[in-house]
């Protein structure tokens, strides 16, 4: 039996720094998805987690060779699968 979380993905916020992940689903409305799309954060894209700040701080990721920082709430809505 496939675990429910495996089918839906892992929130980006739970991936450790240094790990690569593929975006499999983005939870949110059209406006939120459009905002991420402008940043290059789209389903199917492979990203790398650079840092996770403690105490509910932001997360720095690398997308298309560009580093950017996103809020923890935003990262919670980006579901990924780990890429080896």
C-alpha cells in the first residue's frame, strides 16, 4: 500500500539543505501559482534547497541556476519528491 504522503508529496519546508527535489504539486489558487510561475517554480522543475532558517524563518532555494528566498508558508504549499 502506498503511503498517502508519498502520493501527494512532501512539503518543501521538510526537505533538508543540500537536497534536490522535483516539484510534483503546488497547493493554492491561480494567483499563488502564477506568482510562483513568474519565479520559475513550476510542477516538474527540479530545485535545490540551499538553507532553511530556524524558528520558522525563510528557505533559500536554487531554481534554474538562480538562488531565491521564499517564506516558510509558501514552501509549505510546494509539494516535492526527493531526487537522488
